């Protein structure tokens, strides 16, 4: 009897402590960590933890505090979160804020007061819609609010310009100078059709006393964003030089004592985000490099003849996704990798080592068998060395054969680094038994400016060959089942899938395209940020003498190869996606159906270019893996 009892206890313990692998349902139990900041005395770190609430189709958030050196943490109320408020003026009199202001009469009920139930919109220029919203005549404006009286002053009254920038801008688009005498803000002061074709945001200086505004970046016709002051009054910001090019090299510019200096001009990379160092001489920043995102430092030489020096501070198979603050010789940062969602770390600037501060998901991941992530270098057809991430399933057995997915990244200039996505989650894909091949094909930052720029005007050229080179190289491994290869991707990755569907020479047995560009011509006719297609596609389809554009709309257009489609395809489309609008997915599905190709349309009427609602996200994951199980 004792032996039986012992055996039952042993088996029960084995079940209790059995390792799990990631599933769609478990992925949506992962908690999202967001740093808020550190206290004025530099001793306390505040952060927020957001948990998906699948039943309510929403998210729940709680706030926490812990010492910046790590250790125990405590839940606090939102009101107990005490961090320096960048939006409060130096004298404490005024608070910066932003809100939408009605400027133009666009809607039927605004134009015709006797028709209050009208839902019509009347436009005479572009910028009629952006991302997932139609322009209703309102624009974000910055206000400064008198803390005592509550009086609010609009610093751009009556102007049809956005600050913060639409659609994603926040309070990083405006800042006080150290004395609280001037407000610096980002705005693209063009409207309508000119707004849709331009990236010319500038940084403006608004003086509270005179109420006059000065454009301090007028000479630059590309992006100027993210103004930030050092404590001694030097202004830094991010700048792209090329007009209309949203993925241009992003440099750090500093203005001090009337002199502007580009600190990263001679460095072959692009900056993601930055903060001033406490010494007012250095700037810390993050940037993509070799398939990861790392910490860097650059000095500001000022009026000396010394050239700025860029130094990489961190290295490893992870992404440093943001810098919260510098504190007592450490940087408080956020970090991810393909197996772990965001946590907060402390980086020792002297030892160049990390210490994990938050452990929000540590226990959760500790109960799982995790995939392994390998870095491979593949020689492309034209002799370049291309980094490829290969993600292998948990408990990988090289004597077995595995179905394999080629992952096509979007952007097209987005880095394919050690990110952790709640949709395109490599950990989840590998945990369902698939090898994932994720190439850093040309067009991606982190491998030099030339590699980053190589995709513009060449969508169906070198990048598509890079994909084929990557899958062909990895498919030579004995554990890759060459009869079960698939290709998946979204946005430009969806374009890649549509293009490969007509140009893969029988390599793939299944495709999944999410919000992908199917017809370059109709994409040009319906997308909202025309500066993007003007630069990346080379121009308009009616420019018959424009060789780059004509190549885009003919040789590089997926719709022109649809007669060669012969492989099952799942097409996903968001109804409120105005970046890659709905006609793209519907055209592709219709073409597949009318050619009797096994196909499925997954349509989200209320989602945009992404899938944000928890229940929709779970539908997405279930349909994704159901399709692969059925076709691969």
C-alpha cells in the first residue's frame, strides 16, 4: 500500500511540475510591463503591469513601486505614483497638455446646422483619413494650463496642424526649456494634400511672454522630432534629412549657444530613441545593430574641434527597447528577447552588465520549455552576408524533420531584432512545432545605411531573392522537412507573401498574408501617407517616364503574377486599415477563390493595421495555427 501511495504521489508531482510549451491561450496570460519613471530622489522605480482580460475583451492595469536597485515591490495607487512631471514648468505655474480642437467644418452636421443627424464628410484635399480614423476637422493642439486658475492657452489657435503628430504622437512632441520661458513642439505645418506627401515636421519655439513662434529647424525638409533639453540648456532632437523618406538615417542633432551639431553623422547607423546623460555632455541612445537593439553613447564636443565619438555600450542576444533614466551610474532600461516579454533592467555603466529589476513574468516562463534561437549567416545570391534568425522548437531533436516557416518582416524598413510580439510571436510558432526562419533581408536597419536603403524602389528585387536565399540555405539542414515549407508575414511581409505566391517555383506549401499589399497600383490610390509610396515605390503609376515607378507597378507588382498562384493561402484583413486598405486583401481573396485555390479570408471589421482587441487576437492565433495544421 505504501508503494502504491508513493507511486501515486510521484506521478502527481510529475504532472504538477511538467513543463509546458507556449500556446495562444497562454500567450495572452503574459503580463505587459511599462516603466513610468523614478522618484525625484532617485530611489524608487514606478511601473505599470497590464494584464489581458479575455472575458471582458479588455486590459486591466496595476501600478507598482520598487527600489531602483531591485528587490521587493509593492502595489500602489495611480495617485501614489510620484515622478518628475516633464510637462510642469520650472516655476510650477503652468502645465503642458494637448487635446483635439475643432478647426475645419468637414462633417455634414457642421456644414449644415439644420442636419444634425448627417454622417456625411466633405473633403477638398487629401489627409481625409489617417491610420484608422477619418479626419473630422479636429486637430491635436498643445495648451499650457495655469495651475492656480485652470485657464488654458492654445499655442496654435485656429491652425489646421497636429501636435502631437498623428497618428501615434504623444507628449514627447512638446517640452519646456529649462527656465520655463519657452515651449518647444513638433508640428508639420502643411495641410491637406501637401500634408499627405510631406515628412517635413519641424521643431518650433513658442515664447510665453511675446506669444511669438520661431521655426528652429526650417532648413531641414525631412523629419525633426523628439526635442529634449539637457539640464544646462542644450537642445537635442532626432533628424532625418531626406524629404519624404520616413525610414531615413535618424541622427541626433544638438543646438547649444546658437550652434547646431550632428553627433551621429559619421556613424553608420540610425537612432531609435535617446536621453541626455546627467553630466550634460553625453547622450545615451538605443539603435538596431546586427539583428538586435543595443545601448550606445555619444559625446557632445560643443565648440571644441573634437569629433563626436559613438560607443556601443551593450551587446547580447536581446533588445534594449527603451531608456527610462540614468541613476547613480546605472541606466534603467527595458529589455526583451524572442522568448521573454518586456522587463525592466538596470545597466551598470562601468561594468557594462545588466541586472533584472522586475520579475513579472519570470515564474510564468520558468514553467515552460522554451525554443532555442540561433543566429546564422547566409550568403545571398549577390555575395552579401545576411543575418538570419532561426528559431527551433522546444526539446528540438535534430534527428527529426520539422515543418518550417519563412517569416517576412514588415516595414519594409523595420528591424527584425529580438522583439517580443503578441501576434507575430516566434516563441509561440516554434512551440507549436515549427522551425522559424527570420531573415534580416535588405531594407532592415542595423546593418549599415546602405543595406537599410537598398529596398526603396526595389521591392520585388533583392529583398525577395534574400528570402529565397535564406529558406534555401536553411532547408539544406536534415531536420527541415522540405515538403512542408510555408511563408508568413504582414504589411510589407504580406506583400512579400503575395509576391512569393507567384514566384516561388514550388518551394512553399502554404501562405499566410496579413494586411499585405497585393496590387501596388491600387495601394498608391488608396493609402493615406503618400510620402511613403512616393519614396518607396518611386512615384505615381501614371508617371510613364519614371523607370523606378513603372518597375514597381509592373515587374514588382504581385497582382501581375496571380495567374501563377497554385498554393493554399490564408488572407487576413483589417476593416479600419487605411495604411494598407481593405481592397488589398479582398482582391487577393477574390483572385484565389476564382482560380479554385484553397483559400480563406479572416476579416476584422473594427481592427486597423494591427489586431488590438484580446479576443480578436486569440481568433487570429487560432486561425493562424489551424490553417498551418490543415495545409502544412
